[in-house]
């Protein structure tokens, strides 16, 4: 009888253990369809950096001033997919050991800007350095390359159809709203209205201005200063906007928008001559009026489309 009880107990224990092992599998099989686990991060693009050209302007004259410009070329399997690139340098020395980093007062505005791909070739980002010693024959440089590859994340490009006919109307774009981005297309009259509202706000603040001290007075002066900046920006914007330009009011708290561009109804790019950004407004400069069927493409910086690469280049020969 005791042997029978022990045998029964062993059978019950084995049954309990088998049921416990099966429970996780059963729970997994009952998981609602469509709820996948966390998305895996995208593999970094296959890219490398090399020197395309070196422009060495060693001179003792004030103009043009002495400087060294490096242009980089992108190589690797994903180089052709790079639409925009920008380089910055953290360390640069010539073979005498002298630092070639420029002082802030020496830097030319716009040198370290985003460069665009041209005619099917990857961008060639540039950096400007201080001029090396006349005795030096080479330099070493360390920096960071930023790249934008929109084809790696199609969901990061939001298309707004027939944008020319949607001026001064609320734009309902769920894909942008989900990211906290609000966008409005303005006509010249709409921009004038924005300018008028800013001027009225500025006047109202001036009318309420009182002599105050301490934190309250400081906050009031700060608010007044911001109002003056906005009013001045809108005045500048209104004067610079052309009749053919597309004017956008952009509310992008997280700085997720990388760029705006226009395409025809068949997807072909529409040529512009640049975009100007000023205090929450963007102007797409146009040679001709925006076609009625044109779409606005909003390109976003996403983990898949945006990547940074540290690089080190040693023994870069000087001309």
C-alpha cells in the first residue's frame, strides 16, 4: 500500500512539473496577434570617410585670409544612399604638433553646413581649419560625420498632397501630430496677419509695462524682449519672402524635422534655390510658382535615417 501511495505521488509530481513547463508556452500562444516585441535598432550604415581634396591657403595677407579647407568623400556600400552630410572636427594637428582648430571668431559662417548629394554622387562635406606651419607636410584630424539617409526609413518622409491649395488652412497630418509637430502653410496675406498679431502683442506688452523690480520685473523684460525678437523676425521674413516662395509656420518642439522639399504629382523633385529658417518659419525659395499638384515632403530625423560616425584620419598630405 505504501509503495502504491509513493508511486501515485511521483506521478502527480511529474504531472505538475509538466504543466508548469507548458504554462509559458500556452501564455505565449494566447498573446494577441500583431503585438510584436520591441523593435530592434537598425544596423548602422556601411560608410567610411576619406579626404577628397585639400585647399591650403597659406598667406600672410589679410584677404583672403590664411586657412585650410578639407573636403571629405563618403565611401562604402551605403554611400550612394546618403542624401545629406555634415562634418565637424574635434581635433586637428599638423606634423609639428600645432593645433589647427580655428577660434570661434575666425570661423566663417556656413562652412560646416549640410552638403547635399548631387547628380547621383554622395555629398562632399567640408570643414575649415587654421592654416598649418609652412614647414608642415601633413596633418591628422579627428571628428564626427553626420549623415541623413531617408531611404532607410520610408516612414520618416511625410507627404502632404496639393500643398499650394492649402494655404491659411489648418493642416491635419496625423503622422506629424503623433510626433508633436504642427505645420501651417501661409500666404503672403497670412504672413501679414501673423506680423500684425505680433505687432499688437508687442504694443499690448508695452502698454502694460510698469516699473517693477526683482523676479517679476526680470520676467516681464524677458517676455518683452522675446516679443520684440518675434516682431523683428516676422518683419524680416515678410520683406524677404517672394511671391513664388512657399511659406511654412513650423511648431517642432523636439527638432524632429530635418528638411522640407517639394515634389511633382509623379514624385519628381521640384527645383528650388534653398530654404531659409527664421524663428519658427521656413521659406522654400522658388524660381516659379508652386504647381497646383505639387506635394510637400516633410523629412524627419529618425533613428534609422540619421546616423553619426566618429572618424580619424592620420597622415593627410598637405599640398
